[in-house]
């Protein structure tokens, strides 16, 4: 199997959670749940401090939030994002006309 890197740089993929601070009850479930350290406490707030540590396509923590405060892009938005980046970087399955 090819070892070619089919993924664009992680920082260019805008996939990460967002917290609606108006809804967040600061329970800390997301901080404890995410093993990648995406969330942290800052003062009296819970924030997304390492967004690019989030695994592309994962939404597991969203279901752990008792307040419905966590959101992600839609699957269609993710699909479009990755399509545009694959075209930009010339990776993926589209035919290579040279
Ligand atoms: S979606 Fe997954 S990787 Fe991303 S912050 Fe939530 S639990 Fe962590
Ligand atoms: S799980 Fe939801 S309510 Fe709890 S701290 Fe995280 S975002 Fe806020």
C-alpha cells in the first residue's frame, strides 16, 4: 500500500469544537473526556485551547456535554473543506492531468 500522505497540514483543516459560552455550565466533562487535551480550564471558563489536537471527524465530546454547548462543522462542511484542500495540495483520488 502507498505510504503517501493523503492529508493536508492539520492547521488548515478547520475541524475542532466550539463552545457556546452562553450555554456552557463549566462542568468540565469535556476537559476530562478528551484524551487529546483539546479543552482546558482558563480561570472560571472552559475553553478550546488546542483546537488542532482534535481528531478530524471525531465528535465524541459533543455527546458528553450536558448543556448542548459544543458544536462542530457539519459533515458536508468537512467534506467540502477536505475536497478543497486535496485539490490545493494535489492529493487524493482526483485524476492528475500533467
Ligand atoms: S472531538 Fe474527539 S478529539 Fe476532538 S475534542 Fe472532542 S473528544 Fe477530543
Ligand atoms: S461539557 Fe459542555 S457544559 Fe461542560 S464544560 Fe464542556 S462545554 Fe461546558
